């Protein structure tokens, strides 16, 4: 098993007004919405880029994009976890079910993005 944390894809997306309105309309207790999101998948992944936009209960709303299009899709958490870590915040994969590449845990560093 590879214990090295994956390198995260550097791709970014800036949400448009319709995407911001969609995320803003969800019944979530998030304190703010980021207008610029970074892909959360492993660098070199196949398929579209993906970033978590908002979580409502057990549903996570991910924005997925390519060079020509973007869409918002509902997913549930990836069930993978590091067996020796007792809580979701520390050891569970922070990506969606069926994501490409290796699993990613909450212990990795994220860059700050602009907050609306």
C-alpha cells in the first residue's frame, strides 16, 4: 500500500452566477461559498475535474468540469477509510463514490480560495 499522499490536481474553476445561485439555494449550514474551487482529485486523473461545492445531509454537490463545460452533480461520500483512524474528519476519503485515482483524506492541505 502506498502511504504517500496523492498530489492534488492544480485545475481551478470560477463559478458563474447560476452555479453560485444554485449552491446558495441549498438548505445547508455552510458559513460561506467559495467562488473559485480547486480540483480535489489526484493529479493526472482521467475524466473531468471535480470540486465539492456544498454538502446537504448525506448528499454532496460536486461541480465537475472540462475545458468546454461544467455541471453540478449529487454524490455520496466515498466509503474508503484509513482503518486505524476513528473519525470521518481524520481518516475517511473526502471524495465521492466512484472517484478516479487514489483516495484522499482530510489531513491534506488545501489552498485558500476567494470567499463570497
